[in-house]
C-alpha cells in the first residue's frame, strides 16, 4: 500500500545522518506530516509529493569529495522553502556556488550561537541559545545573495539565509534534545516559513486513511495478519472501520510465541468486531528453521512462511486478494537500503523478509507512522489499553531471541525466563516505564556451582530499554534489587540456566533485539 497523499508534506532528503528520523519526528510533533526519502530521489517523485518545504539532512560525507551524495539540482527551482541541516547546509551552499572546506578543528558537542537576525527562522529564540554541533567541514564562502544570520565562537558561519527564495542553512542539529529550542526553530520553518497549518494528528490521519481504504478495498473481503500486539491491532481497527465485517483477522501460532501467548491473544479478540481465526502452524515453522542459525535467514524464512500460511487461509476462506499488516515507518526505514550512506540494518519479517511473489496484495495502513503515533491512533480508535501499552514483540518471535539453533528444548528454557522477567517488572510497577523488555538465550554455556556440584549450563541475557519510537533507545536502569530477584528466580526455577546477565547497550550502537 502506497503512503497516503497528504495535503501538507515537509520532505526530508536523507544523506545518512543518524538523526534523520528525529527531524521527521520533531516536525510531526509540530502537527505537520513529514516524510523521509533518499537524497537521490528522482525530481519527478519529489514534485509528485508536492512538498510545502524541503529539509536536507545531515550526513557523514564531505560535499567536495568524489561521489559525495548530492540531491537533484532541480529542487532549488521548485519555489519551495529549503532548510539545510549540517551537511545539508553544506550541500545547499556548495550547489549554489559557495565554498566548503575541511575545518581546522572538528566541532562536536554543545555550543552557543549568537543570532544576528531573528525575523524568521530564529523568531522568538533566545539570544544567545545553546545548540548541538557535529561537523568536520565548514562553509568558508557564501553563495551569491546569501547572508549570515548566526555565528559561534568557532563557526563564523553558523546559519545562513537567502531571504528572497526562503533558503536557510544551519550548521547545528535542531532535532536533538541538546538543542533546547531546536523544536521552536523547526516550528518557525514549518509553520511560518513554509506556511503549513499544523493540523496533522491522529484524528486527521484516521479520517484520511479510512477514506483511502474504502476507496481501495471497496466491497472486497480482506485478511489481516493479527499478532495481538499494538501494530497489527491498530491496523485491524483501522481497516474494520473502513470495511466492517468484510475483515477476517488471522492469528498464527508459529511455535515461537511466549508462554501462554496463544491463549491470551485468543481471549483478547473473542468479542471483536471482526471475524477472528487462530491457526496452529508451529510444526511447520520449526521444521523450516531446523539447523538455521543466521538471523537474516531466520527472518526471511519466517517472513515467507507467514505469507504462505496467510495465502492458505485466504484460499480456505475464498475470494480474498488483500493482506493487512501492521508495518511501521521504522520497519521500512531499517529494511530498505538506498544508494549512498544509508544501509540495511535488518530485514523485518513483514518488509525485507517477504517473498517476491505473493498471491495477496499488501495493505499497510500504518506504514508511515512511528510506534508512539500508532498508540495515539489506537487510543483514538478505542483499542483496549491493555494492548496499546503492551511491549513490542517481533514478528519472528523467539526465533530472534534464541541465538543459534532453535529447538523445543531451548524454547522451553527461554519461555519461562521471559515470563519471570515480565512478572517481576509488573510486580514492581516498572513495566509501563519501559519501552521493551525481554530475555535472550545465548549460544554459550558457563561453569557454575549448584548444591556443591559443578554445573555447565546456559546463559540468559536480560534486555530492557526506554524509548519513544524504537529508532533510538537507552538501557533501562532497573533497580539492582529487582534484577537480583529476577536472576535468582530464573536460576532457581529453570533447569538448564546457571547465569543471568543484563544488557547495558544503547541504540545506537546496538539494536534493541539481539538479532
């Protein structure tokens, strides 16, 4: 399903910055829909989006280097405001005749800028104001008709403007929290300079999406892949609002679920407004995964088998051509590699793991949303709080939480360990403070002592993170006493485990899941 056409769009061209997704999020928080596209997107595609403004993101490259990532030059003739951020400023200046050189001292971290003109981009911003710098190159000569509108002690050109064409460039990053008034700067760009109304929200998203779904699906019956999590549930509620009883939701027990998950999911939807079916396909999935250890292969095998399962159900029901999935924007961003600095992080089972040939056309109504936006949409649709507050659970399930081979024995070790972890978080009122928590079974064994006897058993790693959207995350600071209780329970209650460790990695550099 193509992304919905929006009346107002701020287009972000991605040059590989780790902060690009934050730019999109900050602009959306202002109430303006923003969309990320690769830097080398075709100019006709850009025009088809009819953007109210364009943002050029930061990136790790140097504009003067061979094969430096550069956007279509025609964007400067579209008559829309443009904001270049960090590398984006250098792209803007370089392509319009300015000069960019390597800086004698790389500038990284907090800085204070002195604002020289506060009429538009810096309207209402404190002077001086704190910003976050991260650059090794700098602008040394301005393009024609540009002027300097801010400077720092180390950067005499910290922000530039060409007023007659509404072109702006800033050397710092307004999207990060280390620039306290960065959101206000982006607000000035989106609402004042681009003249956006700022009325994009959960309610308007629902209205537009439901209308699009009715137009596309008309009177046809539709199948929905329902996992019991936030994403697929909200997707189902959206489609059900559009086509009602013509929606059939299918829950697949892959044999890779958490303890008692099948029972709890089936109970949650027993009185749903759509038809609900549960399919037991555990034997098939586990057979396909036998002796597979590579995480990408696991994801792709699971993605293909999911589709084959849904195709079979569609044939059983009859006259179904569409499959609804709860794919989110981060799934798309992390699964798609473009020519240039961006790289595929991992294949999500419902994006990069899909087979090329399918008997069903995909419908992905949440494909343009971040996780917290999905929760807002779900709340607006009346989805149960118990589901909306549920931690994310990956489509491949425990297959990517058992490192190495997947066997029934290893599943029977991981399931109760994960259950104990979640039970203790809930008991100590920590579950709702954490974005995602789970246990991982490692492919190593360690020596231990239990009852005066030497043991050589498995290691369980605990992972818990705080986040807003899953694109970046910090490890959760669970009290030591709680971690101690969890560790004691896992080791004492689960045969085959003699060591528990806690993961204190952030994202980046690590991902949230281990595989």
